[in-house]
C-alpha cells in the first residue's frame, strides 16, 4: 500500500517562506501525477498545484508566481516551495498521487500551514 507523508508545515509570518515535502513509500515513477491540495477552515479542499509524470506543472491562480512544485525522483519526494506567504494561504496542505496502472488515488494526512503575524 502506498503511503504519502507530508512534512514542513508550521507557523510563518506574512511574506515568509516554507517548503513542504511529501515522501512516498515507493517509487514516484508509478504515479502519473502528483499534487498539493489545501483545505482552509470552513472551506472545500482545493487544488494548489500539480506535476505530471512528464514534468508539466500547473498552479491555482491564487498561488501563481509565489509557489513552485518540484519532485526528486531519486528521493521519491514531492516538494512545494511557498514564498511570499499570505494569511489566506493558511490551511492544511495535503499531498496527492494518482497511480499510472489503475488510476488509484492516494492522499497524505496533511500538514498545517499557518500564516500570521
């Protein structure tokens, strides 16, 4: 069974930066896409950024130019570099992966990001 474990969340002041990591229990070559989602209190979970097997990336309009998604195939790890953080970025951030062979989806348990002065 695939496990995704997020880390790197925390409390940061507005304008600050954080880097989230998502460690997969197996090779990330098995995933056709990996992504970061987030869910703020009282709101629906939303897609933040996605990276496909080919390396194509996409971002929500609210984070374009501030966030960067990358992956390290050798370390089986997905990253989200978050810069110029705003209070509205406060949320639980979840790692997501979809397996190539059967389209099965996997989620991590989430990591809390709080942007506050």
